[in-house]
């Protein structure tokens, strides 16, 4: 009998100077992969250094988390950007992440797009392809963490890249597997028990379960636990406990290529 296994990831390193964001130290004790902000949508060089070092100390896998240059909007406001510029934006941030990880005694093993950039790339395969080509030009073996069931997954498959298909514990889904706009009611799930139960249902079903519409079958390699969500640590602990109760192991994804 094959035991189900899934990775848990969180977006970390989002503090800026003296302004804290989230409880990274607590989340690092729960997750298996960390997506570290690269100082563009959030974070800075000191925050990156500290986050990378903490991840290495906890044995947590490190990922670069590039986003739009929008500190005030936390990278959640859409920007119009051409494919060449999108590729360069990702290269620039990945390079910074690699340097900081190496200095901390670790390495960047995956890349995950942030916020509005990620949401746009989940709808626009051309944008997703440009961003991923930018990353692959720097590291051909990097694992692309993609929003499962979206144009991001299609682009990673087309590029023949290693990928980790991601679902979200605390976000509601549209019927096309994209995330419900944060401005809409019910888009963010704050109840730890509700988030945990839906994660177990999706992992066991091997499918995204939209709030309305039919199940969307997909490979599920990793579950996102947003570090900036109120109650993030409680949600993370509840999800991990629920997975254990369901006999689902937690461990780093391998990053297999998509069929």
C-alpha cells in the first residue's frame, strides 16, 4: 500500500527593516519548504539573510519567491509587463536568492511566483512561460512550484521542467482552478479546522475542490500556508495535524516532470 505524502510550504521573509510580517520562526517548525521573498514585493537583504539561515538550521527546503516591484501593494497589484522584462525580473530575484542561500550554507531548490504575478501567470500561459524560462536560464534543474490546474502547470509541462503542483489551504477556488479574488467575501479561509479538513479532502481526492463547480483532478505535491494570513501558525499546525491523522506523511517534494 502506497502512503500518501505531501509537502507543506509557506511564504516567508516578508518583513521589511523594523516592520515585522508573520511568525517565520514558528512556521519553520511546521513546514518542509519555504518560499523566501526576494526584496522586491517584500523583504530586504537583511531579512533574506536571516530567513535563509533559519531555514537551513531547521532543514527546510529553500525557494525563491519573486514578485512585482510593488512594496506598498505587497506585490498584489497587477502590472503590465512584457515577456522579456518578466524573464529578467525573475532572473534578477532568483540570482539574489541564490547568493543569500549559498552564503547561509544552503541552496535554492525551487521557485514560486508571488501574488499578482502568480495570478496573472495562472491565466496567461505566455507570461508563465516567460517567467519560467527566465528561471530555467539561470538554473535548468530548478523545481517550478506551479498553481495546480492552471496555465502555470501547462507552461511547466511544455518546457519539460521539474515541477511541484501546489494547492492552497487558506484560499477559495474558482471553477477554473484559479484563486478567488482576495477582495471578494470568502476568498481567504481563516478557520483552522475548516482549512485543515478541506486540505485532507483535496489530497485524498487528488483534486482541487472549488467552492462551486466540479472537482478538478490534479497532481498535488505541496500545500501553501500563507505566512501573512492572520492565524497562519494556527492554520499550519491544524493542517499538519489533520494530515497526520489521515495517515498522510509530510516531506519535501521531489519535483518530478509533468506527464
